[in-house]
C-alpha cells in the first residue's frame, strides 16, 4: 500500500498510476485528519467486488466456510477432468 499527499500525487501522477496498475498497489492520498482517498486498479476493484458479492449472502458465506473446513480437516477429494 502506497501513501502520499495530494500535492505529491499531482507532481507525479503518471508514476503513481503506473505503480498502481502494474503492481496491484493501492494508493491512499491523505487529505487531512481522518480524511483520504483510495485509488486502486480496475482489476483490484473487480476482485474486491467479487469477494464482497460472495460474502454478502449468508448461504454463500456458510458454503465457503464449510469448504474451507473440509480442506483443513483433510476431508476433501480431487477429481481428474476429462480432456477432449
């Protein structure tokens, strides 16, 4: 995670955008006490939204928790896919 001030961001906006998009970085621009802006790549944003969607339903959350527990307890199995 990167942090900067608004004035520093303005001076070197291209470099910040390059770092964010190439390295999946998140940039926080401080704008005073307890105030700021977050900038992230579109890929990172989409990933965050997908995770939020998966966890927004209690049923999905319970299904994911159950799958995680199966993996941790060794009660999972592996299947080979048929190739065409």
